[in-house]
C-alpha cells in the first residue's frame, strides 16, 4: 500500500510488453490488455489520492548512484494532481484509441508505445529530484517519437525529426542546469519551499541564468514562444496521440517541469529575491497573445487547436509567474481544467476526421447535421475554455485573475481577458459553420461515431461540467494543498 | 414560500429541457406545454409579491458549490419588479411566437430556446450575487444569439456574430469586475447599501461593469450590435431583446451601484457623472438616428437605444425620484416596445413589408394591428397621461431637483424627435394612395390578440387607479434610498 503509486510507473511497462507480444491481428486481446493496464494504473494512483489529500507524502529511493545523485520518487500533492489527471485521461484516451485506430496500420506498435508512454508520465509526476525528472522527461520524448511519425509520410518524418531535435535540445538545457546547480542545493530534491535560497547571496548571476536555462528546457515542451514550433507540426500524428500527448501529457510535463523547478527547486522566496519571474511573465504574455492570434489564421482544425493549446499553456505558466497564491492555484487548476476540455475538443476533432474525412475548417460547413452531438460537445468544451460559467474553465480564470490582482499586476489579468475574446473569435466560426451553414452532409444512420469514441467524449464532457460546478469537491482541495505547501500558508 | 425564487427560474429551464427531449412529440402538445410553463413562471413570480412588498426578501440557495459559485436565488422588491415585467412580457411573446414561427423551420429549437432565454432573464432578476448573475447572463448570451440567427440567412448570421462577440466581451468585462470585487471585499453578493471599500481598483472594476452592462443595455458607444440584431431577428425575439434583454444591463447597473458599491462610493468616484454624460449622448444619438431609418424594425431598434438612455439617466442621477422614473420606464418601455415590435412582426407576416415607405395605407389592411401601433406610439412619445409621460415627468423633476436643468431640455428634445419618427409611420399607414375598404387583419389569432392585449396594457395602466406600477416603483426606490 505504501508504495502502490510507484507501481503505476512499472505497470504500464509490463502492460506494454504484453501488448507487444500480441500479433498484429489480435485486436480484441490487445485492446483488453491495453485498456486494463490503464485502469490498473489509474486505480493504483487513485488509491493513494485520499492519503495525499489528507497531508501524507510517501517517498521511495530506488537507488543512489552517488552522493547527491539518486533515482528517487515521492508522492505529494502537485505530482498527485498530475498523475491522477494523466492516468484518468489515459483510460479514456485508450478506449477512444481502440475506436480511432480500428482502420489504421501498425496498431501493435501504436498501442505498445501508447501504453508505455503512461509509465514515463507517471515517472515525471512522481520524480523526487531533478535528476529523476530529467530521466523520465527524456524517456517520454523518446517513446513518443514512434507515435508522432505513425503515419510514416514525408510530413510525419519531418515533424518527427523536428520533434526529437526540440526535445533533446530541451533535455540538454535541463542537463546543463542540473550540473550547474548540482552543488548548490542538497541533491536538487524537490521541496515545496525550494532548496536554493541559501545560495542566492553568493551565486545570484548563476542562479538567474540557470533559471532561464531550466525554464527554456522545460519551456520547449510547454511550448513557450519562441520554442513552440514543434507542437503544430507534431499534429500530423493520429488524433488520440495529439489529444493525449500534445494537449495533456507531453505539454503538461513541460508545464509541470516549469512549476516544479520554479517552486520546488528555486522556491518563491528565491524567485522574489532574484526578480526573474517578471521577465518570464512578459514572454508568456506575448506567447498567449501571439498564439491566440495565430490560431485565428489556422485553416486546419487540429492546427487551430494546437495554437490554442500554446495559448492555454501560457495561462498555466503565467499563473505560476505571478508568484501569488491565487495565481499559482489558478495555474495548477488550469492544468486539470484545460486537460479535460482540450481532450474533448481533440476527441471531437478525431471523430470528425475518422467519420467524415474532414480536416479543414472550411470543409466543416453543415457538419452539425452529420454529427450533432459531437459538435455539441465541441461547443461546450470551447465555451468552457473561453471561460463561460459554469464550465470548468472559469474556475481557473477566476483564480488567475484574482492572482493577478493579488500580485498587484492587473495587466496580466487583462491579458487573460483579451485572450478569452480571441479564443471566442477562433472557436465560434467553427461552431457557426458546423450548425448554420449549408453543407452536403446527411444526418447519420445510427450512431454518429463508434461507441468507443463517442462515450469517452461524452463522459469527459460531463466531467467538464462537474469540475466547474463542484470544484470545491474536485480540483480545489488538492490545489489548495499545493499552494499551502509552496507559500507556507 | 421560500421556494418561489427557485421555481420561477427552474420552471422555464426544466420546460426547455423537456421540449428538447420530447422534440418528436406532436407539436400541439409542445405548444400547450410551453405556454403553460410560461403561465406558471408568471404565477410563480407574482406569488412572491406579498413577501417582498414591505422590503422583505426570500431566498432559496444551494450554498457554495465551488467558490464563489452558488446558486442562491433571492428576491427582493427590485428583483420582483423586474421578474414581474419579464415573466409577463415573456408570456405574451411566447404566445405570439406560436403564430409567428407558424410553419417556419426549426420550430422546436425556437421553442426551447425562448424558454431558455426566459430562464436567463428571470435568473438574472433572482440572482443573489454577481456570480449567479453572470451565469444567467452567459445563458442569455447563448440563447439570445441562437434566437437572433433563427432565420439563418446571411444578414442574420452577420448580426448574430456581432451580437455574440460583443456579448461575450460583455461577459468577460463583468467577470473582471466580479473577480475584482471578490478580491477587494471577499464576497460578491448583493447587499443593500453596498460593501466595497474605496480603492483605485474599484474604479477600474466599475468601468468594467459599465462596459459589460453597457453592451447589454445598448448604451453609447457600445450600442453598435443593437441596430443590426433587432431587424435580423424574428419579431418576437426583437421584442424580447428590446423589451427585456437590454433591461438586464440596466438591472445589473442598479445592482452594482446600490448593492455592491453603494451610492456613496459611486459618487465619490464621480462615476455618476460619467454615466450621466453617456446617457445623454445615448438618448440624443438614438433618437436622431432613428429619424433616418426607413426600415421599420431598425427605427424601433434605434428608438430602444434612446429609451434605454432614459433608464440609464434615471440610474445615474442617484436620487429616489430618478430611480422611480427609471424603474417605471423599465416597465412601460417593455410594454410599449414589445407592442411596437409585435406590430412590426405582424406587418411582415401579413404583407412582407419591412420598410416604412412601403407601408402606405397598410392601416386599412390591418386596422387592429396598426391601431395598436398608434396606441403604443402615443404612449412612447410621452403624451400625457400615458405611461412614458409619467416616467419622463419624474425624470425631469429629478433632474431639476439635482440642479441639472439642462437634462430637461434633453428629455424634451428627445420627445420631439420621438414624435417625428413615430407619428409619420402611423400617418403613412392610415393614408392610402387611393381610398379602399377597411378589411380585418389576416394574421394568426395568437399574434393578433397578444398584440392587442399588450397595447391595451400600455394604455390601460395610464388610466388605472390606483396606479400600482408607479406605486410599486416608488416603494422600491424609497427602499433603495
């Protein structure tokens, strides 16, 4: 029981091996193994959730390489949020994949890597120090490469190459920071108040520099501009991959890494002392605005969603850079809310692509006739991301705006509002075209998409409501734990 | 009966859901069900009168679902006043709709949406806090948008998009205000007398509220969605937008001024002067532009801008008498403008004519409708003793009392302009090119009699003694000051 969450790193590996053993034609057993692996993983994580919420943390050192360099895991609130979210969404995405991939090639490879990627994500979530985080971070980049190039087209290979170059350069930056900071903080172990405060007096310049190196390292995956360009290209991957890896898992590991480094390595006090967060805020403001404007210009549905993701990830990191309790709470809550709503958007896009072959927005005229419910979920999720009450997105916006006031920087809050207007400008034309423009689509015969795709979308949309209406019982308690730990409240 | 505020909101909400679910049922049943639910919503809101008439309030709440989201429905005299106007006008508009959408497309969608819109406006009137207000405000945005684009032609889509984006921006502005209020005071509920401490942030938030509510109300310079949305929408929807939806903006401003900021703070921030200036521009601009329109519904839309200006003027003066004028104008304008739009819709249904220049002699073809139009015109121009005269009278007196005599001139000028753009319509209608026989109106009965009833209510209240809407409005304004 004590170490049950740590098994969640191992279980997907075992599951992936079993998946890999099943021959290409064996779809049914493969689906069964893959889906049950995610369910078991989720259960392992979920059983530890109440204890973490109650204030307990578990630690576990796998082995020590040398003094100050060990592979160690810890289960604490921030990691728990991420692990819980990722393993939960993985279940739905796996079920969705079984429907989406039914006519695709190389299903065995796909499901193997799709399963094993969960292990890396769990590793990132539970890493206890920068070294462990770095290892799993690189590991995740490596095993998602086959998923990105799944189509094996010219374009996919190009995107894959770009992806791997970006990911390994970012890894290199993290590596550099790890060595530079190694001597300054005790083992670079993540602690809620940071470990680098004692070093500020003597190594001010080094710390400031390494902060940016670290943030740039994780910022590649968090798609902070100008390090974002891999994300829109990586949209050539199959939709469940885009959905999970690029809206939830990979990009969120980047964001998670940034937050980890900022608060658990540097600490609030150190950051205030160094005054580096403001620079990052400025970069993020530009990221949010530019990404939202670029999203308007995208003609391809998935690219538009990708640019939207870049903007939304900016919210999360921006919340962190506010260095105020409400802002951090908003950022962390947005990890959850954005994940749920964005995965619904991607699931809808995937359903549209598989059922009708439509990939561009101008082809979507009248698609509401063919897929009324899918587009309805799309509408709700888009409204949620814009921040319409009472869908999940508004909770994080509320906290982020509060955080900007608390930090005495109302201009950051204003940026979020402008971005929300831009969001509506790039989402609504899709919805309006889908429902109110004449197209050549016919009403569906029977169900509009396979149940394995339709049900996960519907259930997650219900979650989108519940996480907004009952945030007090879902996201907020554990988010408050994180904030209380970081700010010593 | 503590559940009344909740039932008032939930009856139309649940009915909208039921209509969506049973959309395949025979349409007659759906229609009957829809009208019944509107009647029940009206009854439910009227039943709250005994509890609120002496300044009391009743609340039904869920407690906090997620901070600070709580669905607490609370009604006090002000909320009751708006809820009464909303639910009464909605009943007539819904019955009128039965004839208007008649055999058109997407009728079931229309039915459920109009009930959702009713939910939204009643929810706004029943909300106990800014958060609840905003939830229903967003619901109103979405449902009204879908109603505006009901025709789905190019004009409607363009007007609808303009309406949608501006309304969403309004929602975000209010959201910013809400967050600031919550940050400064730790609460967002409505408390008579207000509670916000003075600070620069409070001023920014007040500007955000003004922007948000101003967009909804059609205030200059953010009125630009209104003249497009009204002509493009189906006539009952125009009546709803003009008579009721824009009033929610005014209602929000009253709530924020009196129950969040407190009038002391509003005066201290000199915000009443800003609103006053905007209100004057809104009145004059609306009236002047209305004069130039040949499209009947567009003329009515510009007139709505002018009329909302009166209401904003009454709010901005921050005196008891001015509030009485504003509140009474909410009531009378809802009826007058409702009637006028219903008449315009009837003309379109019977003859397809949309431009005033085409309407020569139409009074002989549809005498009852144009008679209603004439009655409502008399009322809106402010001929004594009709309704708008009473509100203008109080507004003028209030302006004098606060030492701003120039406002009286503004009111007078606007009334003249009103006369110039309403009476020609009536005159055109009743002076045919060649004399013909008078024939009775050929429009569905449900449209005809709702128009007549609304017109009679417009006029009837002028002669009712005791004049209870005025008494109610004066009691509310006395409670507020």
